[in-house]
C-alpha cells in the first residue's frame, strides 16, 4: 500500500511516493536535472524517531551529489522544528489540510502487527 503523487510542468517535476508509514521517496527534476531522495524514520523511544535520508543522481552525474545532499539536509533542517513540536487532534484539520488528512487515513488503515506477549 502506498500514497503516490506527481506534479509536472515544463520547468519542474515532482514525483513522490509514501510507502508504509515512515518512508518517503521523491524524484525531482529542476532545470532539466534529475535527483532522487529517500527519507525514512525509525522509532527510537515512545514519541521520538530518528530520521535518515539517501540521495541519488543519474549515473555519470555523481559530481552533483554534494549539492543534492545539501538540499536534502536543508529540507530536513527546515522540517525539524515543526516535526519536534507538532501535535494533531482529531477533527481540528482545516480544508487546506486535506492531503494531511488523506495521509492520516492511510496510516490509520495501514495493517499493523502486535508482537506476541
């Protein structure tokens, strides 16, 4: 099960896919250059998780990797303050939160496994 989206114009492409409840893969094309990012989180204790990412570029364009990594680090740094403090309550989302509401529904319906006692 996954959530997938694609936004495209003559100048830009963003293709994203959320798999499971903690993996986000993204293909971006900006100014004709492709780049790939994978973000994942793992729970480390109740209420906290550890985030990780991997970046990529097409074969032969490895010299661009430091710039793509810097972009991913900036995205992660911009998101960190929000992710550390954000709290959600059922019923308090607005119409502009419709994509977030779709993700919450996806997570709520995602199969879970309770380990044996």
